């Protein structure tokens, strides 16, 4: 007899409100791209954007395009990391972990790397991404860019570039929907049904 089918993990979540629509996401990313160029783009070595799969990788690609449009600095280097096997809950919370590729087209040694993710919550994803980078080399410095900072940190990790900050409760979550996944660009706040 096959095991019973469990409902999807977000089946008991209901949408409470929209945090950002497509225009809001575009504005936030444009502002973040300008801030990245202003703060670290003029040091002569260029910008190395590394997205955390999957949402962060899509946002890193968008940021790279926005930085290219500014034409003040050379093309940013674009990479992506998969943190699946670096998560501290990989064998506890993920019944079938899906592993994606880590793609770093240039060495991270001595570079200023900007890690990019869609949502910053506990900080554990970022810690795992930093561990991945450490396995590939020793960056000179690492910065963090996130579209949404939802607070409730468990580790001492803070973003350098933020699209929007939203304080959430323990029963709430933030979902970033992106056109690269076949969705309409939106960021919504959801809450667990009681």
C-alpha cells in the first residue's frame, strides 16, 4: 500500500495582502542596483553577483541587467549557488531535496561578492550560501542583497541592500512570485490557517 499523500507544505496558508506588485518589484530592484553600483561598483574590479537558487538567481540576473543599463562600470559577473546540501535541515525538513548546480564562471578569490536572495528570514540560507562560497575560494568581502527582509532572525546576519522590509509574525510567511517561474511578479504576505 503506498504511503498517504501529504498536502503541499503551503496548502494551509492563505494570502493576507500584497506587499509588492510587478511595478513595486521593478522599482525596488532598480533602487538596489543603483545602491550596489554606488557602494561597491567603482572599486575597479567590477561587481560579482551570486544568486541563491532559485529565486535569488533570477533576481541576480535582473540586477545584472539593471547594472548594465547604468553603463558606469563593466558588466557584472553573474553566478549562482545551490545551498541544498549545505542546509542544516537538509535531512530533517526536506523529504526529497532537489539539488541544482552551482555556477561560478570566475573565481571568487579576492573578489567583492554580492549574494542575492529573494527573502531573508532566519539567516540560515545566507549562512549556507556563505559556506558554499568558502568551498570555492575566499572572497575579499561579501555583501547581501535581498528583495524582502521579513525579520525574525535566528543568526546575526543583516542585509546591505534591501528592496522592502516587512515585520512578520511566527504564523506568517512571505512568498515571492516571479515571471521566470511562470508567475506574475508579486510579493505576498501569507498566514497559516488556524
